C-alpha cells in the first residue's frame, strides 16, 4: 500500500495530536477498592468539615508526607495549607501502599474521624516511620488526631502518554 506525502503528513499530525492530548493525562496506581479522582476535596477542606462533625465519608486529595516503613500499612497526608496531617489506614488491613510513596500526590476515599491515639500507638507509629529512639522517648502524651480509614487509594505516578490505572490488591 502506497501513501501520498499528504496522507503521511496527515497521519503524522494526527498521531502527534493524540500523543499530546494523552501526555496531559495523569497516571495513577490504585490500591484497594477502585476509586476515581473526581470530586475529591483538599485535606484543608476535610479538616474544616471535621470541626463541625465527628466523622464524614469523604474523598480527599493531598500529598503523602510519610509511609510506614515496615509494611506500608499506614501513611500521613496533608496539603500546603493543612494545619495538621491526616493519619490514613487501610480498611480491613486488606492492602498496603509502597514504602517509597512519600512526596507523591494521592487521592483517598473512605471515612474520616477524630480519635485519641494512645502513647503506645504513637510510639509504635513513630518506630514504623523510622524515628530515632530519642524522638520516640519524647512521646509522653496521647494525641487527638484526624484519622482516615481508606477503602481505596490512588497514588499519582506521573504524567504519561496514555492514562492508565494500575490496580493492586
């Protein structure tokens, strides 16, 4: 089959347009239940809602601050204006996130709530986060925290040529 120069140029231009359109789409790695990024609120907005309510079903976007370095069984997220991080665990301990996910953008869906975390648990989480023995020893009081039980997580991997959601279970 022989193509004219005009046809080849048209095919090339069409290919470039499709590539440029797809290059703007984000790629996410999915964990737990499949969720979407649509309708996610910021961590700051979530914190504002929790000043008026004890708990809320929500979809939240933010940035991962740190991840459990033992298994990836919890993470802390925030955003640039959040006054405190949100401690995220995963429903039924059914999935974990990569231990190197700190710094990546994330969308989580589940239930947010306030909880008093014991000294024992705070020390356990500090150890999981890789804090020093001196830092862990300084934890002497329980702390009220914003918690989130996520049923699904999307971690932004990169901009790519094709939108793709990789589902991990």
